[in-house]
RNA sequence: CGGGGUGUAGCGCAAUUGGUAGCGCACGUGGUUUGGGACCAUGGGGUUGCAGGUUCAAGUCCUGUCACUCCGACCA
């Protein structure tokens, strides 16, 4: 088994990563293109991934005191216009509803690009007293942003996400909340998706429209480009002032509430694909895989094979997500490739000889290796192997980040790196937008984040040579 | 929104000078197979992206338009 072995119908990822990505998502049946440009159909296998993401994140949100609600899809234009920076940030990509049936509306309605404005409007009605705070609400929803260039999962005109919107009586509490959710996203990526992320803050230029602070988790894809994978924003009372969200404090005085919002979207599925996939297709981390174990019978027409497969499935289904492939029209070899393309972590092969010996073959998708195991040991073996795959996939992803992380002391070194490589380039930065703009102009890379874990690389901004105040990660991005 | 590329069956492609649109894979049916993409037989599937135009005749020539895609600018 060799990973370089020719795989039918899939473009080699090292030759054309973009085409590889397209091949994978279509052939693994995650999505299909919709009739309207920029929109995608999420097919059952892709949606199952999203459902697993939802299930895990939703539980984390609830554990931390949040409740789900649902706000409307359409927002009156006047409402969107209340916060100046926010509307300037989103206006260019808003879709508008102008007619109800045959009649033109008196005020046009925007299809939500994000829900801050409608939620703030409602919050201002609901909040009277410090006793109403904190207000911790999340919604699972779709939003629409009319994008010019789109790619399934990574940038689509409509995407699914969750958006948390919370109100607090103090700035400190709201800041804590922002960081708490930021950490939940990072832990989720690490522990479930096996994606290592850089945790940090966005620069002024890159932060969310209307926010005081934006925190981001940045993930590095196989091709060395960065993907913003989850954000949390601290709004201070910018929106509270624009939407008049006030409460009476313990002293009886009126105060503006402090606010946060945070979100993770279907984009992260693109992140899973591009972090772990290989030339055989998808490679899904066990903790998120819709199917963790697939059982493929060999010579399934022979007596007892299908019975044994069914029996094994029933045993394993108690603890794992298990599928069997008993399609009569395909050969075992076809099925092996089929499930590898779909990224199922473990495959069990079982034929008459194995059954006779009380054995079966366990195949690991992550390292493409087969092992003979005793059926009697299968439960503990699967548990151990799934954990092992999860851990190994994280390690491989970490290694990819390490292999694609560079340091530049000055502009010359910086340009040299981006001339031939893709990845994170760590630099010292003076904090001025002028320098930020310059690297973007020259290399199309941007400051991805100002990481919490700072390092002192030198005493000079890599761009202008002045006193630096931050070490930052830069990269080209999706 | 600027620059390039591509549109012929689900996918990949072919069609000579403008002259009856074809091949492989996939798909339907019957059978034989089954430890890394099986085989035989047989069958179905097309307003050549769309709209105009030139011509006796257009997949092919002309104009427009749409979609996809890559590279920039803009963004989760």
C-alpha cells in the first residue's frame, strides 16, 4: 500500500491542490453545486459531518450556560443602518428582498449576513435590569453574503453557522465570555477535528465590522494557506449604544450593556478536508466521522459471511458509528477505495477464511496499514485504534504546521520566503497599518493574528525597522 | 470587479474543408464472479451552456450572454 499509488479520478494534491479539493468534495459526495451561483447543496454525507459538529458544539455551549433561540431571516434596512461601521462592512455583500408577491415593499429587507442588528433590536426590548444579565443566547442559522468568488464550504453565498450573542453588565465579564468561547473553538478543533490552531487577536484592519476586539483561531491547510476557522468578538458597548440596550445597575443608574458575538460555520468542513485529506481522498478524524468503522465482507455469497458481518455490526454499533457495505454489485477492491475516498477511519475486512480462524482484518485509513486481529478482541482493539488515529492525525497536522512555519527578520527575507513557499511567516510588527498594507501589497499575505503566545524574534519591525510591539503570524489565506 | 482558461450524454474526451453527433467510464437488464477499482452479453441515455446571426446546411464561422474555474482586489 503506497500513498503515491495512482488513484483513479482524483487529481494529485501536490500538483493542483484546488482541483484536488474540488474532486474530493464532489466525489466523496459532500456537496454539489446548486443552480444559483455561489450556492451549494450539502449532501447527506456532508450534512452528517455538520450534524456531528453541531451536536458537539451545541453541548459545549449549553454546558457553559447558553440557550438556543431563533431570530428571523429578514432584517429591515433601517435596522441594519444603525451601527455605522457594521453596515459599511456588510453592505457590499447584502442580498435584498424588495417585493412581497407583486407589491414593492415600502422598506426593503435584507437577508441577514449576520444577526447582530436584529438581535440587538430585540435585546433592547428585553433588558431592563442587571438582573436580566448576563443574557447568553446562541442560534443555529443560515446567513447570506453575496460573494463574488465562491468555493464550496470555504466561501459560499449562503452558509450555515452558529452565532452566539451575549450581553453582560460589565466589560470584564464580556471580555471573559469572548475569550471563553474563543477557547471552546480552539479546543474543539484540537480535540475533535484534530486541527491545530493559532489562538490570537485580529489586527485593527482585520477585525469584525463594529467590534472592539476580534479573536480568531487560524488553521494551516495542507497547501500552506491559512483558514480563519472561528471568531469571537468583543463589542464593548458599540452596539448597545446604537441600539439602546440599557439596564439599571444595582445603584439604580442606567448603563449600556457590554456585548459579544462568536461564530463557527460550515467553512470548518473545508478546513477538515484540507488539513487531513490525501491523494486517496478524505481522511476524517474518528471523533467527527459520520462512519467510524465500515465492515466490508469478502466473498459475501458464501455461507455465514453476511450473518457474521451483521453480528459484528450489532456488537460494535453499541459504542461506535458503524456501517456495512453488503452491496452485491461491487467487488471488495471497489469498496475499499470507495470508503477510503470517504475518509472512514477504520475498515474491517471479513471473509470465510477469517471467520474460520476467528479473525478479521483491520485497516487504518490514516496510515493505510492492515493488521490481522482476533474477533474476540475487536471491541478493545477498535477503541484503542480510533483513539490512536485521532491522536496520530493531530500529530501529522501539527507537523505540517511546523514544516510550514518560517521566521522573517526583515522585508527582504519575507519576500524571499513568499516567493517560493506557502505557510505561516512569523514577523515582528510595529502595529502600524502602513506596514500591514505593505506586505499585503507585495505578497498578498496578511496578518492572520497577533498570537497570545508571543515570541521576541528581534528588536525591529520586519517591515519598517522601528520598535516592534507584537510578534504576528502572517500567511496567504482562504 | 479586472485578467486568463473551459463549456459536446452523469464524468472524461472525439468529431477532417461547415455535410446523418461518436468513444471510454458510469448507468439499466440477465448471468458468472468476489482478499485492492471483476468479466461476458445486452440495452437506455443528446435541443452540442443559452440567445441571435451568416449559410442549401452550424458542435464547427460571427455577435452577445450565462455558468464553471484559475490569478488578483473584497470577505467567515
